[in-house]
């Protein structure tokens, strides 16, 4: 019998339940903020399961708005935002909470807890979800290895470089093995070498089956990676530019 194994130490198959071919679908999505600012206008987008997509665009183009709609931090003014066949815009309370558990989210400014060690920052997500100590321990080392930081497990965030902190935040995002990873300008504060390293980790995760959506204004990073790319300009989405 042939055993299928992930080529990297991703703790387990990222998604063993839902198998719809489309991971994300936006249908005619417009987001207007209460003060009248327009974040997105009539955006249509389909992201197949297992894809790696860059969303580029200048500051203010709508990149964060699009990701916030995906993780339910904002609701569309009109149109539909679908993740894995679920209409995110209609979710509230526990159902939104459950959806967020199935997403990994990485931010430009890392958002680590300064008073907690690297291990604690990463494990916190699982503790909050009620995982047993044994299970948390089982997942921690492979996840630290994946981001190249097993030797920094007991350090505090301020003892790490920016690149290392971002890798910790990626580890925190993926320790729950989400099928979809959203990264909002993950290399925005990093030099080219560290940006490249972060990109390589995201690509490894993608190779293990995780659908990855990354926003960036770093054209060089996008060009060198040869991945699918769309561009936002003033809230509108373009495929050919
Ligand atoms: P990007 O991530 O590409 O820099 P954003 O999605 O943050 O762009 O912003 C898109 C547009 O929406 C901008 O005009 C911005 O000012 C506006 N915007 C974003 N968030 C808010 C908010 N909470 N309230 C009002 N306007 C907002």
C-alpha cells in the first residue's frame, strides 16, 4: 500500500473534510465604509483549492479590505464572499468563530504577545481551542522546524529579528493546520533576504496543500515567484495589467 505523506513536516493533512474545488469566491463584492470611503467595487474573484495567489496594489487600493472580508472582520456592502461554500458575510457569533479557526492569518506587524515566549505565542491558539497538552506538544516542534526556528523556542519576541518574528507569526497561523492561509503584506517590514525566506515558507505550505493568498506591494517578490497574480487599483480588481 502506498502511503501519502506531506513533503514537509506540516503536522497533518490541512483539509480532510471539505473538498469543493473552489476555496474562495467573491461575487460582485462592493465594500463602502460608513464614512463613504470605497474599499472595493464590484470585485469578482475565484481562487481554486490549492492555489497560491498574490494580490498586489498600491497603498489604499483595497488589499486589506479584501482580506478582512475573507476573515469576516468586515462585511460586504453588497455581493457575496464565499469560503469553502460558506457565505462569510452572513456568519455571526459562533459560526464566524468556527470559520476563523479554519483560517490562518498573518499580518505585516506580526502581532506577537511580547510577554510570551516563541513557543507560547505559537501554542496559544491551540490552548485557546482546548487542545490537549500532548497534542500541542506534538505539533509544536514540526511547526517550529517548518519556519526554521526550533532553536528560538524559548526566546521572547524582542530577542528576535523582524524576519524571525514574522516566521513565528506564520507558525502561529498554521499550527492549527488551516486549509486557507491569508497573509496581509507579510513582507512589508522585511528586507529582501527575509522577504524571500518568508515567501519560501509560504510556498512550502502551498506545496503541502494549503491554499495561500498573499497581499503585497512588492512587485519584485511577485515577479520572482512566478505565481498567479491579480491587482487592485482604487478598489477594482484587474487580471491583466
Ligand atoms: P490597502 O490595504 O491596499 O492599503 P485598504 O483596504 O486598507 O487598502 O483601504 C482601501 C480604501 O478603504 C482606502 O481608501 C482606505 O482609506 C479605506 N478604508 C480602509 N479601512 C477603512 C475604515 N475602517 N474606515 C473608512 N475607510 C477605510
